[in-house]
C-alpha cells in the first residue's frame, strides 16, 4: 500500500563547520581494506590509541548526556583511560539490554511510497520530525527508510551534499565529549561493534553523517548528537544507491 508524502523544505540553516573525519576505515569482520570514496582525497590522520573490545551499543548509550554538541571528529590522544566504576558500568549495560528488547516498529521498514515534493531523482530528503529518510526515485515515487535523529537541542536543518563515503568507518570522540566522559575510548576502529555501523556518508564540510547503527531499537527516536542513523541493512542499501555529490535536504 502506498502512502502520500508532502514535504516542505527549510534550507540554509547554519551548521557547525569543520573538517570531515578522515580516519582510515577498517573492515574488522573481513580483515580487508574497505572502500573509501572521497570528493577529494584527504590527508592521512595521526594514529591514536584504540579501544576494540567495547560494544557499539555501550558507546552509543554514553552519547545520552546533555552537554555540548557531541559530533565526531578526529582528536589527539589525551593519556591513559581512567578506570570505570564497575557498578556504574553494570547499570549501563543493564539499561542497554532492556532497551534492546524493544520491538522494531514495522512502519520504519524500507518501502516504496508516493512522493509529491519538488526534489529531483537521486536527492535525499531527511524528514526529521517524522523520523524518515526519503531517496527520491522520480515518477512520483521515493524509497523511504526509518531513521534516528538528534536529541532535543541537537537537531538541525539545511541543504548539504554527500562529500565522502566510507565502509565500516572509525569512530573518535571529540574533545568536548571526552571532557565530559573521560571513560570513553579515544579511538575505535571500524567494525560490527562500532557505533557508526556499516557505512557512513559525510554531509558537506560539517561533522554530521548519515551512518549505520547496531542498535535498531533506536530507529524512530531522538537519540543522536545530530547525525542521522539508520539500521545497518538500510544504510548499506542507501550507500549503494547514492554517489558523492548527491544532494541532501534536511527539514
């Protein structure tokens, strides 16, 4: 059954300007060099300390604090990690486990819908209030995916273009997040446990991404620090359908 979608676009919102995280992506599952597609090839980053045994769900749970915008950017190594309070860690793991039991709402499954907006085929339209991402197909149709969006205070709108694509991207918390949460790893290599999931598409010169997630129960919620998250299966599908330079409209 098709559904009708009409979207009013709001453009030109001011975004955080910064360089794109250019850490080399590593396919931990296949142990091979993954594909990285850039509009222009960036310089290689300086290696930093890695943390490879912390689950992506646990790391994403730590994004829930209410400090300044927790966008992701390559940062230098700041020294040894302090030990985490065992009781605090157990409580977080328990809450994460309870969240994982939430059923996935079928309305967020990928599906073809009617599209009556003005954007041309190949454009990505992110409907933030309703938690949907549309890939316009033309002929009055669009592919619709469920997404997770920014928490209150972290949402944004505007028009961008995909400036780079990465498979199994690395994750590095910014200095602001590390100041609030010194127990976070300074760097996490890409792979199935990484909070950025299986694919990432970078939006212009901002620090925001459309990326995967190994926490499907967060789709349909306000959960991120401004990035647009999708289920891994969905972000892999979208990644294969769009190219660097594709227009992205966030409303």
